[in-house]
């Protein structure tokens, strides 16, 4: 999929409603003191659908995406909404040098299955988190490949076996790992309709190493 081309028509009613459910699940699941000033990163933010439901809970939200088109739409939405605690960052080859802080919370939604090297990105999340910081992963439960079969250039994962993902997180050093399937929906796949579900996996960085 060309996310730059898709950006201008990305915010469909269905995606907006799903993002609200996802955001509500994330903020109700992480154990943070909402009276404190926390920082967050959304990795793979797209047009910011999830973060527009969450920015009021954080002092600052850094929104990272590899698509300039998505960030163009997002920046326009931020300006129109007069939001002053959301900043965007293009995930180009040098973007990691621009991350000069650690975060209390990192969350992503429907992003991980697009990334080939899962241990590598999980390691980066670990390093970007503060000690006791929370990682929130929302993604597809393992499916039969139909979810992306219409995208001929898709080279990611057909969802995840959650136990395998838990093992990866634990190997990296994450602790307090929990997961739950919380969202069920249908998607048109070719000429048929398929069921799919999303899980939320929480993990916590407990070590300063």
C-alpha cells in the first residue's frame, strides 16, 4: 500500500470509530497516575486517529510515521485543532538521532504486523522507554492471510501468535506482560467477508540496563 497516496482519504468513519475503541482500551489499561505529567510516543501514527483521543492524558505526545503524506494530514489536523502538545517526526533513516528523550508510554496500533524485524523494533521501544514505562501494542491476532491479500506489495506478518510475541518481549527484558483480545470486526476480503480480531499487549520496562 502507498500510504502517502492513501493519506487524504484515510479517516473513514469506520477507522475513526475503531481508533476511539483502541484509545479507550489503552488508557484504561495502563497503570499510570493521571495527575502526573507523562510523555508518550505513538509509533506508526498515521493521521493521528488514536492519539487525538489520548493527547489530553499526556503533557506531550510525539507522533512518528514513515509516511510524509500521513504526517501532512496529521499536521493539518493539529493546526486546525489548536493542539499544542502533539509533535510529529518523520521516520526516515536519520530519525532516531532526533529522539532525545525517553517516554513514559509508547503505543502503536495496527503497525507491528507491517514491520519485518520484530525483535529489532521491540528493542528500540525498550530503549526509548523510561524505567517503569509502558509499551502498548494493538495488533491483529494470527489470521490466514486474507486481511492483506488485496495488497500485492504486502510483506509483513499475518497477525501474531500472542505467546510468541510475549516470549520476544520477555527476552528483551520487558516484564508484567499481559494481553487480551478486545476488538472484533469484519473486513471485506476479495468477494467475501472475513472476521478479524485485535489484541492489546501491555509490557513494562523494569530495568535501567
